């Protein structure tokens, strides 16, 4: 069975050369990095070649900058305009730096001295070409418009320089968590914006896509990612899903075809993303590559990469704009990487697949009230870059002890194919929920029509529990049950499963009960508000986190758990699956960097990305690691990437995958780098905020490299 995207006619037949594409893209620059991921197409490509294969080993640190406010990771992809670099910090300040020296020009604190934070991947820039230059920055509940020269909020935008991320949803989201971690994209005088919403069992906001006037902050258009009655796609949900179901959000940014005025995005899962009995159906436009008219928000076409998602397989990155040559003709396309490690290659104008896509049967859920979709789309095998499910053949061969441990683990955790839904019996998942290709996305090299993409291949295990226990239980036990049902989804049981979420194992040593209660009420960063919790649930979670014993007893029949009203089962969390030394329980490599030739439809090369220093010291070759952050490819023949847990910045030969240079940073670089030129000198910069998935130490640095003068 073939999977074909639903399309509407869109008659444009212009074939662009690379030079014409750059000319049509006002954000494309030969010497600067003016927008998130380099240009409108999100190609991560630079035509600079001063740093190249022959001299990359001479790279030295040109400057470093300490932000001075450690917290969450710095996932920022810096932008550089007119010799000024705009970056964000762990506490979500914005700074303008001299791009040649790292000297601070201005710094904006959205908290005005208070304590804030979260994840942020950068800012967006707009100018009218007549002197009005603006930086758009998200922190907490707000989007700020700042004067790019002075770093001050622009009073004529929204409410004294800011608008709420809850504005313009066409539904009441006042009590729900809505933020934004990734910059929107500027098109003419519009800022097209996604959102970060919850995806757990608690009530969540919908992920509708909105465009705002860059001058006033007024909403200009909206696209409902969960269709409302009468809208296209409404019948792929239950009739009242649009009232009850949240998310299907764009949390990862956008790309844009400037010649055609098409904006592209990858959408996330619908909530709750581990059980979908209240959203039975295919669930358009969750987990979709979407193409919208950038001027109006009108849908042009879509392709759904995961039907009725139950594995949290968001499309975690926008598609990269690319091209390929076939039968002597150049075809403009988009390439959508996924958490499954799949690459889907689609015609940019129509959405038609340019390589065959098969709808293959997948395992079905046995959870109460659930109806899995019977098939899922798969690209050709060459475009499946991650391991596809966990079998006994995938058990680690690192050493005999690790292998034996893994076999014993399989007595309690069953191996399972890809797309296996979580059940009461724990099962292994590969790739995991933040495996495959994450938000760093892919790069496209227009010189030879090659996509460069990094993927993670570390296994996890998951399981489900009923939302209501079956016996009388203590306040502490109720707290444990509530925590497992809601909080462990990100924070884990003994370690965090979401890299942006700290472990709560020793929270009593860091925070008071009052501070934890406040966080549950208000949320912070990626953590949504849990104001919907009853007072009993809040007391119970506190009792569990602060280990207060088993005094007060509660009758289950008296419970009305906020997250259990419509949802009969919840996941216990995404659990890392590791051997006794802490290494992944599946075979190596655990992370790879890959080059895919779009003209031939073949993988050119694939190499391990990063290594574990402990294994390196034993003489093991590079194993690859979990990785966060994307690559940059240059005309100088290089691929620059941090991402790996070895805390190194790497340069690879883009034609062969050979490692040509690496630099040991003080902190991990879990961000996408940028490259630019100032006064004839090429620089490469990367954020090094550390704090990655395997507990690399937190940091607060930006490293900038250049050839010696």
C-alpha cells in the first residue's frame, strides 16, 4: 500500500538555480547567518570557504563568552547581522555581541532581575530596511520585540513591547501552559510563530500556528492544527476532539520558500501522546509536514509521517528545503527527518513523494479504549537511518558482562518492533522518543544535492499503568502514583528522561515545599502548570517528593484524579536502558552522522558521532553517543557539529565523513553552530551550555573559532 499526501492544486512551475534561490531569499547571505539555521530553507549551509579541508586543523579559539547564568542547556543557534551576534543564555536573557571579539554590546533580562529560565534555541530578526531593526525573543509566557540596536522593548508592539503566547488561539488557554522554545520565522511584515505546549495526560493547549504583525503584535492569521467543525481534516478525529485534545504543535521552527511564499513545518504529537482513546482516528494535522501559504495561513498540502501517534514521535524539526536531479531535470523538494530516523523526500509544490513510501502493518495497542492505526508510512530502506525496533539481535556486545546483563533484562522487558505502543508489560523502544533526528535537523549541501543529518540510536523502555489504583492507599503512595502518571514522563523515576528536565530525586535538598507548590501552580520553562491538580494531589506529590512517610490513608473510591478523568492509563515514563556501567543496552553505534545523496537515493557515508571518553580510554573506537544539535555544512568541504556527549566540537570531511579536527570544550555543545565572516575573516561559533542527557556538567559558554591571523 502506498502513502500519498492530500494535496490541493498549486500551480507554479519555476525551477531555481542555487544562485537564484539565494537571491530570492532575503535571509540568505554569503557572509552572515541572519536567521535560525542559516537561511529561509533551513539548509545550515554556508558558501564561505576560508576555513577548508586543507587548513581546518589550524583552527584556534578566537574568543569565548561566559553568560554568567548557568541553568538549562543553551540550545541557541546564534544569528549574525551587520557584525553583531544575537544569542540567548541559560536564563533566557538576550545578548548582542561584537561578532569579531565577543564583547557585549547590550543584554536584555526579561525577568528584570528575577529568576527565570527554560530552553531557547535563538531569536528572529526583522528590519524594514530604513533603520527599524527588531529582535523577537521568547521567555516564559511572552514574546518580546526588542530594538536590535539598544536591546530595549519597543513600546508600540503589543503591551509595551511584548505579547502573551496565549494570545490569538481562538479558544481559552488562560490556565494552560503555552510558551515557545524555537524562534518563529519572519516573512515580509509577519512573524509566523509556533508554540511549546504540554503533551502529557493533564489538560493541554492546542498547537495552532499563528502569524503576528511585526510592528503591532496583532494576530493576522491562524491555522488550526486540530481542525474545528467544518474544517478540512476534522473528520480524522472524534467529533469533540477539538474541544478536549491539545498539542499537535510546531515547537521546532519553520522553513520557507521565499520565491513561492510557502512556509513549511513539522508538527508534534497530539496530547496525550501515549494514549489516544479520546482522539480515535488518523489525527490530521498532528505529526505532519505542513505547507501553508505564508501570507494567509491557508493549507496547501500535508503529509502525515505518523498516524495516531502513541510513541511521542513528533516531527521534531522542520523539513529542510533541498533539490535533486532526476532525468536531467532539477526538482525542488523538502526533506523531512523524523525521530524514527526516517527521511521523507517530498515535492516542494505538491507534497508528492519523490521516493516510494510504503504503508506497512505495525503492532496494535491493547490498552483500554485505544484503537491504533493499523499501518505506518515507511520510506525506502536507504532512508531509514536509525535502528528500527529492538530485537534480541540488538543486545549490546560491548563486553560479556554487559551482554549477559542485557539478556537478563529481556526476561522482564520484552523486545519489540518499531511503532509498538506502550502496554502494561514493559517493552524496549528503538529509536527512543528523542532518538532518530531531533530538533537540530538536517543540513543540505547544494553543491552535490546531499543531506547531512545526525541521528541517535540509544534504546529505552516504557510501560503503562492504570490511572486509578485499585486499593486503599496512603498519601505518599497517592503522590507516587500521581508522579508516575504525570511527572515521570519527563523527570523519570531516578533520573530525568527529558534532557531539559532535572531529576527530582533530591529535590527536597534544593527547594522548599512552598517552592515546589509554586512551580506546580505556575510552571516554568518547559514545565507546564499543574494548576488543575486538586489540593489533595498537590499534597500527595509533596509527600512523595519529600518522603514524608505513609500516615494519612485515602479511599480510592473517593479519588477524582485530574489526569484520570478521560484517560484510563498513563505511561510510567521514558526509561533509559543501560548496562551496569551506564552505557546503552543496545549495540553500537549509539549515534551517527550521515550523508545522503538525493540524486542517487543512497547513503554516501555514515560514521559514529562522538564517543564516551571512558571507553575511548580503554582503546575502544568511537561508539557514537546520544546527540542534540545539528550540523553546518560549508563550501570549504566541511561539516561542523558539536551535539555528542563527548563535549567536543568536530569538523568532518563532507565528502567522506572523515574526522579532520576536533576541540575539547569545557562544556557540551548541544546546539547548532553558525559560521560567518567579519572584515574578511571567517568564524565558527557554537553554544556550549552542557547539561546533556547523560549528565554532562552544566555550562554557560559560547566558543568562537577562526584561523590564526
